[in-house]
C-alpha cells in the first residue's frame, strides 16, 4: 500500500520541460480562430492541437520557440525558465555593462564568458525578457548564435521578429541600439544603462480630465495582473484567463518609464494593439467572455445602458475577438500611439432600444429612428443572401 501511494505521488509530479495551459489557447476557445503559431514555430513538429494542446516530449528539444511565439502564454518553460535566466543575469550585472545571451551551439571566447548566459535557442527569448534584462542596468544586450540558418532549430526569423518588436518599443521611448544580434558596433553602443528616473515626461496637457494619474493606472494594472495569477475556482462554463508572464514584464517596464504617451513611427511592432468596435456591435459579450487576457470588459451603466471597455496593455493581438464576432464589428490594428495615463478606454456605449421590426428590447449603439435587433438583422441578411 505504501509503495503504491509513493508511486502515485511520483506520477503526479510534473517533470515536463515545458508546461501547458490549454485553457488559454485561442484555437481551443473558438474553432473560428486559426492561430497555429506554436505548430508553425516548432522545428521538431512536436505540437498538436485537438481537444487540448499537446507536446510530444520524445520529439521536443526544449528550444522554447512555442513559448515565444504564443501570444497568450499557453506554454511555460520549466528547464531554463525566465526566472533562472534573470537570476543568472542579475549576478553578472554588478560587474558588467553588457549582457551576452548565447545560443548553446555557439562558442564564446574566454573573456566573453564572464558576461554571458546560455540558452538552448535564442528563439525562446521574448520582448518582455529582453526588457527585464535591460532593467537590471545593462547598457546593451548582445545576442549570439553560430549559424541560425543551418541549425535544426531554424529560429532566425522568429529571433528577428522578437528583436524588432523590442526595438520598436525602445525607440518609442527614446532608446536606441540597446539590442544587437551577432554583429556589434562598439562605437554605436550606449555607454550607460536606461535612466528610468530622469526620462523626459511628455506634455499631457491635452489629455482629458477623466484620465487618471499615471501611478494610479499602473497600480490598478498591477492589481489586475496579480488577480489574474491568483488561484480561484471558476464555474465550469468559464475559461481561465490570465495575463501572460511576458506581458507582465512589458507592463513592468512601461511602469518604470517616465513617459505619459508612446507614439510609434513605424508599423513593424506587434506588441501593442488598438481596437475599434463599430455600432453594428450587438453587445452579445462573446468577445469579452472569450478574451484570454481580460483586455475587454462589458459593463452595465444603470438598467438601460452598457459599455465595452478596453485595457490596451493587456491585449496581445491574438485576434480572437475579431475572429469570433458574428457581425464583423471588431477591427484589431497595430497601435500607433498609447496613452499610459489611461487605465482603460471606453470603445462603445449602447443604450436600450426597441427593435423597429419585432419591437423586442435590446442594447445597441445604432442611431436613428429605425434600429433592428441582431435576430431581425441576421434574418434579413440570410434572405438577401438566398435571393
């Protein structure tokens, strides 16, 4: 009996190098979502998505590309975790002004090893992790690999995308040449770390009076992030929601930057997103319920009004809300500007009206004398399509 209990205990221990949270997967949340980032990124073809996300660990080489390619944090690396890498980098930070992040296949010179940490594959890095490294006080980061193109893990395109996203955010807050990939120019590299405290604050005199204090905003966001990580029982029909670890790191970085607004001069970045909802919205709440990061909220304003609000920093651009909207009312686009003083943005307000056709009460943002509920509008489109 004792041996059986011991065996049962051992089998319950999770030895998997990468943990999986299938409940966050957008493809599993709705069949209308076509995300296959992890499957396409995995060089070993070890990932499948059916009723849950599965990794064939006999094929997996723990490169971590699934982790960095997933927008909603389905995967968590256990061997060589972010926490372990940050601990290693912290030890190096006191005596070095640069951090070398080295692919395990690459050979470093002896003098470089004292300022280096090693990863299985550079493709497991994320923008949040790179920003976290810079937050430790390094002047710049150097990513080194031997020959990405010929490597079996073939992660060069993914690595370049991660660097582009991070660089775009850094440039938007006035920081350049902080990340280098193989080729390094010492004369162009910054000589000091990012000075968070003395960063110039952008004038926000035109910001609405309704915009709350910046510190309060991040206090609220931090509170929401903590809630998303806390363990709580949910009803069976509800899906677990959380802000990914990487998104948390990005929010922490922005909290330290003394800038109220960010404007992007290029559309290369895919970290931060803007959302538009048209008046065709039926206020069904599907986008809110299925959003894996709780970036969208549906709130009642009294008995006759509802509004949909959006927390931009929580959105990872997974596209699920746009994919599942039956009336095509949602448009997700790469952000051109972000107001860090704004806790959340109200995207759409609706009020109770009577359908001009069936006279049933419903919430809508449509204007005019004749408004139709979703049922009547849908039936009208079906008839038109069949004629």
